[in-house]
């Protein structure tokens, strides 16, 4: 029984594919924006801490950096169910599901840069601060 798709069904499949592609493009764009905001906030936080500039912006930038990390990994660092919460494997590696989520339109290089950039920047700013002192 060989059945071909009708023109309406073909059109419906094409529209669904185009809609999924549009959603993927918007998701990638949003993830890239979150990456840029998070990186700037994290590096700004590191600079303010290391150059000992006491402002209200320091904790705000630090919190913004952490929020951007959570948004970037899709809030997958929290257990989604009681069964997952009781599973000791989840507590040994809570980032596993978050790393699996990164393959959905995000890059692991951006995630590593977002997570490790501010501490590395803080070390660099520390060397600069003591070099200038």
C-alpha cells in the first residue's frame, strides 16, 4: 500500500518545518544575547571586585551573571521531579542534563566562556591591580 502525500499534506509538512526552523533561529539568537549580557556582567563584576570599587553595581552584576548562566542552560540545574531529586546520580552530576540541553541551539564553547570567563578575568584583573600598585 504505497500512499503519496497530497499537496495539502506536503504544504503542511513544509510549514511545520519552516516554523521549527524559525523557532530554532530565535532560540539561538536569544541564547547568544544571554551569552553576551552574561559575559559582560561577569567581567564587569570581576573588574569591580578586583579594583576594589565599592558600588551597588557589583552585587547586581554578580547576580545578573548567575541568572544568565541559569537562563543559558535552561534552568536544568534544578531537579524537575521528585524521582530525579531522589536519584543519587543526579546529585553526583547535576550538570549532565544542562550539558545535554546545550546541544539544542547553544554551543558548549559559549557555555564554558560564560562560566569560566569572569573567574579568569578576575585573575587577570588581580595581576593588573597588583602590577599597578
